[in-house]
C-alpha cells in the first residue's frame, strides 16, 4: 500500500475517532447535567412537609385525649373513654416528601441533638409518606431525611420541632394497649420525671394458654427494642393460675431481662403483695443497669397502676396528676371502666395513713417499713429524676 493511501486511511480513522470522542463527551456532559439536576438541585428534590405547624409546640394527643387532659375535674373520665375501645394511641405527625427519586429505603429521623445522634427512625413508604409516633413531651427535636445508605440527604432541609409539655407521653406499640411513659410529669422545683426510662403497658402475650401466644406484633417488638431500647420486662401477673400462659422469658428477645413478679389483685393490693413490692423497689428499680424498663400486669391498670402510683408519687408527682394518669388507662382496651374510688379506699388509703408530711415522704416511709433500704430509694430518685 502506498504512503498516500496510508495517510488517507489514518486521517479517516482519526476523523472517526474525533467524532466518536466528541459524541462521548457530549453524552458525558448530558449525563452529568441530568444526574446533577437529579441529585443536587433543590428545585428537583422538593422539601418535605409535616402535618403540623412548626412555629408552635406539637401535641400528639388525640382530640378526645386532650379534652380529658384539659378537663377541670380530673375524675370526670366517663364522657371521654370507658375502657372498652383502643383509644390510647397518640396521633402521628404525618411526613410527606415529593421527589423524583424512588423513596424505597429512605427514612426520616428525629433526634434531640443537632448532630442527629441517637435518632428515632421512621421508614418512608413508596408514596413518600411516613407517620411519626412516640416523641417525648416537652422536648426539642431536629429532623431530616436520610438515604438508604444511612447518610443525610443534603437536598432536604433539616427542620426543628418542639413538642408540647403535656404528659402523659402515651405510646403506640403495635399489638399492645395502654402504653405510656412514666416520665414527663412535674415533680416541682423545675424538675420532672425523666422520660425514656420506665414504661407501663398491657400484657405482651395472651393469658391462660398452654403455650405463649403473643399479642405484641413483630412491629411492636421492633418499636420496644429500637425506639424504646427496652432492657428489662417486669411482669406482675400471677403464675399460679397460668395467667402468664407459661411465659418464662421475654417475648422481646433473649437479651432482655425478664422479671416475674407475680402479684395478686384481691383486697388491698399493697398489703397483700408486700414481699413483691419490696423486691421490685430493692432488686429491680434501684439498679440502673435494668433501664429502660417496661412493666405490666394483664391490662396495665390495677397492679401496674399501683406500682406506677408508688414510683411517681415517691418522685414527687402531685396526687391529682397521679389520679389523672391512672384514669387515662380508660382510653385503653382494658375490658371496662375504672374510677378513682376503688384505689382511693385501697392502696392510696394505706399510703395516706403512713407517717409523712408529703405524699413522697409517706411513700418513702412505707417502703422503708417493708424493708426497702434508704440507699435504694435514693438510687431510684437519682435514676428517674431530671
């Protein structure tokens, strides 16, 4: 082949290569522009919205619950709930996110810290929506959307939110009724019961079955393990009548402590369960390593209510607030209504006749009289007060 023909061939090849490279560069520019718009521009990934006004504190109680909590006379529960329906859950905050991205795997996270550590995590569904439950009362939160890789999505704005300082902090745990945090209540001098450490609820499994049958769902277990971070379950149900259905370990997992503290519910529950009450306060509640802790009986109202009364009363919660919290159980599906008359002439009467100037002192003196040590009482106050 002549040199002239070789030269022409090289020129043709170079021309073709040049055109090809230009086309590749154009394709790369177009691709970069497209993905840049997709991933970086805020006018493509739209901001997310909440079903609440962020300029005012958010209250997660339902309208019916709020009516009761705002009721002048705390003992008037009957117009609002009678214990026969599941009305104990809070209202969610609705998150809506409009985006061209597929939303599978994305989450919205709420944290009490600006660096977003230790967050509550909620999955965003395929329609870009999420329901947010179980925020603490009277608390400030930062919230942001995260990618499936667990990194913040930089194209959405970090928002702030404040929750109304109105206890009780009632919780949504799927499959369980009457769930709420003992924390959030005022104990005077600008202090309150610490949230996120001790919860009350109805039973996690059915009663009187030969083998345990869970009431709590897998979703509910995930909530208790990941959001509430439960380390211990304290079961107040009797064992002699198979009330717990043969349960010997927590349904929440083998790594969760299970304390069986069987209590009777006849007559004066405080005087007929002295040894168990002492054990609960001395061996369980005084040990910081047992928290966060959930405790329950069958419906989370009578035996559970008495232990809740003793704990929060010891910490300094006003008796009217203790009564209101007790009556809030009527929003749960507890098989019938409760009023304050029954407890007033039961364990409350026993406490009120105990020596002491305040309810807190009376409960402390009662606990001392049954064998709880002063150091153990001091420990409980230190753990659960803020």
